């Protein structure tokens, strides 16, 4: 098998080696090794902070592991971003597309891990690289208390995506808006599973001071029903209302004013049904379409093709949208969704209801003309709070 990396590890992955072979028939694989060593290899390359070799396909032949490789067309940069709310230095990685030119303008995306995971999961899965290959500057990070974001092991508190970790994501997004080569009007957030808790909380709470264009979420929970003990992974009783309020995405997603796209397969990766995706959709849909939110538009899954779903639609389990087939690769589909969202028109500025790049008395008149259908006092307060020139 040509162009392969053959891994050689001892039984406990202590001595990590990687050798590139150009010919078939070479075997250095220890059969007692564990498949998790492949993750260690990715982390080893990641720590080198340079153009790396990308593993693209794993083959198991006669009990030996062969991994096809290709020279990566992207580069990595490792940085540290301080979360002012905790003082933690957040380990952050930027994956730049091929031939990145800081004098040009590129879309950017920040990836939020699921569960209590780290950002590196997006690298070991190949998702961050695939996004960079599509031309998007891709950023992932370890939230406070996870991975390398522990201030040298002195901060080990797990916030379970509450306000503290939401503020960490906010700090990352603020930094990304200032990166040379990033179009500040074309930055998105993609969350995986429980990561929607951090993403929705951050974008809802910091809506007026962020320019995030879209939120793409994959099979995330809507509230404590999906995540609290004893059935969920968060070891806190669902009766603790103070704890759970800041950790329920449905409480915040309605305040996000960009595009919202929810990816949900036929069979959820954790939950017994897909009610959580319907709840989040209905909360995000703009209130002028009978939803509870203010998103530019909201959609579940595909907008075209053989099984499209219309935007701004209220769904139920009795009348559900079309779900993604189980056979579609998650990473591939998410890259397609990101490409669609990147191509969407920029968000209007906060409070600019008539689209003239100014927030002034004309926007107040729009609110008055549409009072209660669809505008409310919250819209009036947003206009007043954003008063002035959008630029």
C-alpha cells in the first residue's frame, strides 16, 4: 500500500514513533497496541506547531494498521487567550487555509466541543482541517479547566458550560474579530452536542458586543431534561434551578440575531428522540414567524435537495422536519453547512431594522409601526442601546 504511515508503539504507547513508507509490505505495528495511540499521534503533531501530516484514512489489514497520509495544505498556530472572568489562559489553536494571506479577507469559525471535551477533538477527527481546506480560518480551544487550559494545573474547575466558560468563548471570539485576514462580518460558531450550552449562552448574553454571523449546532440539548443527573453527564440535580438556568441553551438562543442552522440526524447520538432540536428551533425562530426568537432565519438540516426543510418553520414531534439520514458523514455535512452559511449576506447591525446602516429615529418608527406584530419593548430597547452609525 503506497504512501502510508505505519505506527509503531509499545503496548502502552510510551514510545511513539511514526515512519513514512513509500512501499507496500512494511510492518512495524505492535499488535498489542491500542487504537487510541492514533489520537496521541495527532496530538504529537499538533504540539509541533508547524505544517503537519494529515491522516486521511485508516486501514486494518492482517491485524496491522496502515494510515494513508497526504501533505497538509494548512498550517497551525498555537496561542493563549485570557478569560477575564477566570484568569485562565485558554489554549487555542488556529488552523489557516493553504497560502493564507493576512492581507486578504477570509471567513472564520470557532468550534465549541461537546460534553466536557477539549478543542483538540476537532483536530483528531479531521474536522478542523476539512474546514480549513474549504477556505475557512478555523479556531478551536480548550475551555476553562480542560485540556491545557488549567494555568499549569492550578485551575481544574469544570463549569459545565456555565457563565464562566461562556465568557471564555466570548474572549476567544473577541480575539478572532481582531485577527489579520479575518473578515469580522463573516465569523461563525459551530457547536457539537452539549457545546450548544456554551455557544448559545455566550451569543445570547453578549449579543450586542459580538458580530457573529451564524450559529451551526449539531444535536445539542435544549435544557436540563437532556443533561442533568441521573441520566445526563452533568452531576447536578435538575431541581437546582440556580445552577441550571445558565446552562440551558433554550434560555439564550432566542436572543441571537444571526442565522441559526440545526443539524440533526434521524437517530440522535445520545437522546431517545429529537425533541431537543425542535425546541431549540422553535425558540430561535423570529417572533414574526410565530417563534420566540429574533434570528435572521432558522432552519433544521437541508434547505434544498431531495429532503429540504423551509426556514422559519415551527415544528413538533407530531409534525417533524426532515432529518439527516444516518449514513451521511457528520464532518462532511457540517463543512457543507458552513460553506452555505459563509455565503449568506452579512448580518445587519444591532438595532438597524430598516437596513440603512444607521440606528436612529427611523428604526424607532419601524418598531412603532409594527408594535406587537412583530415588535415588542425588547426591540425598542435594542434600537436605543445601539443608537448611532453602524460603522
